[in-house]
């Protein structure tokens, strides 16, 4: 399974490969939806964006852009592009890694795309069931997947080049982690 260290120095590994190198880095894991799902504007909270209410403990993730289970690769890329564009607008040269605790990171913090809450083992008590269902679903579509260290992964990164890979990944992810599996 691939791993990626974000500019804050946190390692990212997870139920999906988080970085795909195919000329340029693509994040596998939305600012503009399509297919009848509507659109999201980075400046407007979406249903997937957690919020706080009076009397509740403040959520440290409140206001962050959050990737949805049904986001396809183009949706996810748009979110990451919005974040890197913000960093660039705040003085971080393209392709450079921002310094931890920099003003640019602080200014762009809420644009940093968080993974869906369903894909967070700490927030999803059925996460392990979802991982097993995800592997079964992907294998059912001919995309060889395995459970690895409590997450799902691909047997070969070449699987990402298979026809309909992204469609099956989204379909299986929604079915496996969205409570419909």
C-alpha cells in the first residue's frame, strides 16, 4: 500500500492508495461534482462538512473541506488543486513543500481535504467490516485487492489503469463504508 507525507509532516496511509504517480501525482482518494450530484463551492459548507452547535464540544475538523465517499478521482483532484492553489496564492512556489506552521498552511488549513469520516477507523466502529467488504467488492470487479494492516490495498498499482477502476472504487467504497453493504 502506498503512503504519503503531507506538508504538515503527517503520514497518510489508508483504505485507498493516497498517491498515484502517473506523470503527475494524483490523489486517489470535491469541489465540483457532476452526474446529478450538484456542485460544491470551497467557500460554502457542504452536507459532508462537520459543524459545531451551541453546547457541543468544538470539532477540530469543523469547516474543513471533506472528501465524500462518492467523490470520483476528478472531484478529489479538484479539492487538492484548490488547496495547493491556495498555498501558491500565499507564497508557496508550485511543487515546493510548505514549512510546517507557516502562514500559508494556516491560511489554507480549511481547504486541506480531509478523508471521509467513514474511512476513519477511530470514527467508524464498523471500519473493519467495511474494509473486508471493500476488498470483496473490488475483487468481484476483477481488481485484485487485499486487507493489509487493517486497511484495503491493491495487489498491484497497475490495477489503477484498468478500465472503470475509478468507477468501481467509488461504487465499492459507497457500498462498503456507506452503510448500504
